[in-house]
């Protein structure tokens, strides 16, 4: 158990809908990262938050957004969902924004029908 | 941009034997970190081992050890005394120093440990 929690574990929804994925980092970690893992594209970095502020953006679509709250938990919002958004979404956390090891949560498996 | 290559899409090994997974990377950076993560069928991403580029000594973690060749940009993972629980997808990953968002993963090697 990495100490990072993610809810829900599974999510099934329809195209065009909006969903919210939630992540709680390890105790003491200030930085949260979101990744998407799909079958054909491997693990892709989406976005990073550090202590409530956006720190970096990766391959994140405009239909996706995220935020980190004062209690340091983070939410990833996916809207206008498409079939291709079906994937495993991971949250990871680290102590700071630098080079510390990232610890991954169990992931949320999203299926868009 | 950094890239990570894992040339072995699939491998298998008999239980109790030793196996080595290959990883090469391309970077112009001098300070960076390398990682091996394991993803079992549960899909959880589990850190196996980490190596700092400035350290010449190869990292070890129980049955897991790496062969880090900085000049060759090679970072292989050796698993000794393989166990059935080692069956998983193994990802090699690169991170530039002080740049947590630049975490680049390789495509993975699927390892099957056979009884």
C-alpha cells in the first residue's frame, strides 16, 4: 500500500458525460501528479499540482481539468467524454515538486460507452 | 526530449531463476534519476528500485538490482530467485533532476514467472 488513495476504483459512463476522479496523497506529500494509462499509449503525464497550485501540464486535453484543495487532495475532472478517454487514471504523490520518488495510487479505471 | 526504450515486450523465466530486463534511454541531461516500476495484474504501480545518476554504485533492493551504465545510457534490472509474484509488467522510467513533471516511462516489458 503506497498510502495514496483514489476513488472510485471503477467508473462506467456514457459519451458526452462528465466525471470527477479523486485522489488523496500520502501524508506529508505536497505534490500530486495525474497520469493516463491507455492500452495503446502507455503511461502519459497529464498535470501536476504542488501545494494547491498548478505546477506543470503535460498531454492534458482541454476537456480535462484538475485542482488541488487546501487539504491537498486533488480532483481530475473529465468532461465531454469520448470513447477514447477510456483508460486507467493514476494519481501519484511526492514530498515536493522536485526529484523525489513518486508513489502511485491504485488507479481509477474509466470506461466510456 | 528524453525517451526511454524497453526492447523486450515480453519475457518469461522459470521460478527461482534469474532474469534481466533491458532499458535504454536518451538524454542530454547530466543529473537525473532512473526508476523501475512494477505493475502486477492488479494494475497498481509499485516502485521497485531507484538510481541516482550521480551515484556510480548500482542500486539494490533485496532480490532486485540494477546495472547502470551511464555512458551507454543503459539501466537494466536483474531479478534473482524469481518468484511467481514477480509476474507483472515492468516499466523503466526517467526523471530529470528537479523536474518531477518530466517523468518519462518506457513502453514496458511483460514478465511471466513460470512454475
